[in-house]
């Protein structure tokens, strides 16, 4: 079994992420590329079958999980995190390939 958690290249705001990574010294643009699940699955089709794939992430994904992007102080992050995690949970019902910044996939070896 293979578990995958990756930034989603098919996310409609991916170009902003790429631009940010070029400017920000904390990210290595050459090694921090998002990956399209569909393209990756196509490359691995002879070795794995897709068991499950879920897309997700909204404001909490950026301001809690990726808070370094916005340089949020830990004290402030601790204050808003519970609410934004709840918002992300609600928004997960509307997630999809084009509107979600990440995906989680489970593949099974053939």
C-alpha cells in the first residue's frame, strides 16, 4: 500500500503557490513542485491501482498547517486554529480537484 499527501497541481491557485515559492527563501522552488494526481496515477498504472483519493484544504490548510507562509506567530496561530480547523472540516464537503490545494491518496500495489 502507498499513501500519498501532496500539493495539488490542478488547484486553480497553484500558479500563486509557484510564484510564492520562487520569492520565499524558506522554500526550494526546484524541489517543491505540486503534483497532479491524475498524471501520477497514469505513470504508475502498471504498478498500482487507486484505492481512494480525496481532495481537501481551505483557509485552515494555509493558516494552520502552512502558517510559515504567512509568518504567523505561534500565539496568534493557537488562537485561531480551532475555528479554522472546524471551517476546513465543513468545507471538505465541497472539495474537488480544481478547488482544493492538496490531495490524499491510497494506492494498492498490483
